[in-house]
C-alpha cells in the first residue's frame, strides 16, 4: 500500500473490522483546520468500530494522525451516530448505584472518559 490516501486508509481499516463492509462510507472535507473524515457505518457495526471503552476508535484516530503527518495535514475523524442509534449514555453500566445516582456524580464519572489518556508521544514530535 504505497502512498495511500487518508480516506482510502480509513475505509480499508474499517471494512476489515465490520460485518457489513458494503455499508461503510467515508466523506472527506478540507477546511482551514485540516482534513475531516466523516464515517458512516451500519448500526450493527458500531460496537466494532468504537471498541471497548472507545479503544478501537482511539487507535484509528492515532493511525490517521500518523497518516496525516506523513502528508503534512491534520486529519480528524468523526463517527456519525447511525439512524436509530442509542444516543449518548446517561450512566456507566459498570458502576454500582445505577438509577439512584445523582446527576452530579454521574457527570463526574463521564468527565473522566476523555482523550487526555491517549498516548500520542510517538507522533507528537512530527512537524505538521
């Protein structure tokens, strides 16, 4: 795969992960902030692309960051929520308390899940 575009790269990776590769659609837009790849997939494949605790999606984003750096571009990924998707979760199913949790404690548990935990040290020194 010599000199593959970021859009083709994303399609190749996602089609290899999902059960419905014919439903994978990537739209590429460019603006002053860089490249935005918008991914649409079959609703049944959402879990495969997101992964446990978002780890697969984070890994794909890291790979796209490397591909973008190679082409001197900032590449971002947006995964569209499929029609009929479940929307944002209101509580963490792994935590005890479930329905009895207050909004305050629920929002604090959600704020701990962010991208600050992603190790991008391998690509941080690239000149983009």
